[in-house]
């Protein structure tokens, strides 16, 4: 029962992450089109736009990764799984989910540590836009935290079907 509630809540959060990614990439496409039109027509120039597009790509990618994992849209090389027994394949998949959890949690921990160091140091990003450097770690924490939870959900689901 807890597994079903956990999975449903996680699916909702991951759907929200996918919507954020879609919004970022939509804004990216729109901003590039408007920038090209504006420059070619001599109507406008946004010196901050290149920097904003970099951040849209970053946020979109990190927000979208858990959504892709949730929908099994990532690259999956399953040649080995096809030549081993069903029990061995199941065990290998579970091991991969465990490895995914460990890597995701490790990267989340490193991102949190980096965020705290940057916050304590008061570091700023100085480009066209100026803002606290620790903001850049938020999408990383979001991404790998959700990926870790998604790997956990996949592991629990694999255990239920075994």
C-alpha cells in the first residue's frame, strides 16, 4: 500500500519535472527564434539572452532526466539480458537499479555539499546576470534526488513482480 502511494506521488512529481523541462525547451526555442528575428530586422538585441539560454538548457536537461528515466526513454542495451536466464536477468536488472540508487544519492550528496560551500562562501556568478552561485546546484539536486527515488521505485516494483 505504501509502495502504491509512493509510486503515485513520485509519478506526480516527475510529471511536474517533465513539464518544467518542456517549458524550458519551449522557452529556449521561442527565445532563439525571437533573437534571430530581432537581430536580422534590427529591432532588438538582448545581451543577456545567450546566458539565459544556457540556463534554460541546464534546467531543462536536469529537470527532464527523471522524467526520461520514469518513462524508460533512456538508452537501454539489453543484449546480455536476452542471453541469460530469466532469474539471472531479473537479478542483473535489480543490481543495476541498486547501482543507480547509489550513484544518484552520491551525486545528490556532492551537489548538496557544493551548494552549502558556495552558500557559505557567498560566491556569485558574474556574467551579464549576477546571482548566487549556489542556485546552479538546485537543478542538480532535484535531478539526482528524483532519479534516486525513481530507481528505488523501479527496484521495489521489480521486487513485487519477482
